[in-house]
C-alpha cells in the first residue's frame, strides 16, 4: 500500500501566505534574500516601498543604536551550529 503524496509546494509559496513575518537574511552579504508579504505591512510600509529600499532594507530601517550592535549580533551566528 502506498502513501498518498502531498503536492509539491515551494517554501517561498508556503511562507508567502503565512500571517507571520518571515525573512531570510544573508549574514555574510548583509542583505535580505527573501521576505514574505507580511513584513512590509507589519512595519507600516507598502511592498513597493520596501522594494525601493533594495536588498538592504532591514539595515536602512534599523535604529542607529541597533545598527551599531549589528556586527556583534551577526558574529554570534558565525559560530552557531546548524540544526
């Protein structure tokens, strides 16, 4: 007896409809590789406004105090094991 297969769904399509903020940030390049539609709305921006900020939108919106802490925060992830 075979088990029914679930339809293939890309993770981008799946997280694109979640009502939660989901983004993938490339730590080394310090850029956003993916964000779902909830991020812009929850931050009070339109998707077009976030797009206009480019792939470094997160860095552009961070408070200066948080931006200053960013290198130390990213460095912690450099030694974190996968999983």
